[in-house]
């Protein structure tokens, strides 16, 4: 929710910067920039660090977490539909990844059968959601 407000603020700051102070819309735009700054501050951002830009601020890069290991379980529900798989790591830890994607299930089964090493990339906020899988040899 913070990034869209920061993006809008950067664009409106730039627009205000290129507008002539004698323009009749200048005070209106100034008030709107103040309003956006207060919203950014209210969401936990720092409006003073947002620089004017015609293209806005860059989108935040998602923070990923990597788990590497071998598949030790593939989980199906009572109807035979894939629910997910469990990855065992060298540290004796097990990580459950929930998915209903048939293709991911096929990769997990192949990795289980052939004892292949997998690297599973997740979002830090939701460690059970698979974003990317790399099969290592």
C-alpha cells in the first residue's frame, strides 16, 4: 500500500516542480502534494526522501528466500489431488510447500524418485508459496 502512494507523490512533486508558481493550479497542486506526503508518512514512509520524478519511484523488489534440499514427501488429498511437497535440508529441517500446480507436482515426484537436489524460492512473507524451483544435478 505504501509503494503506490510514494509513486504518486514522486510524480506530483515533479509536476509541481515543472509548473510555474504563477499558474492558478499551483496552490491546488501544492496542497495535494502536502496531502500525499501526509499519507506516505501515515503509512510509515518518509515523504522527504521521495525525489521528484516523471516516472515515479522504482517498484520494490520482492524479497525472496531460498531453501535447498531433497524432496522427502509429496502430499495428495483424499481425492488424489496434489496438496504440496516437503523438502528436507542438510540441517535436518523439513519445509512444507503448498501447491496445487500439476507441473510442480511432477517436478517434485521426479526429484523424489531420482533423489535430485532442488532449490525452492519463496516470498519471505509466505514461506509456503513457491515462486521458483531450480533442479540441481
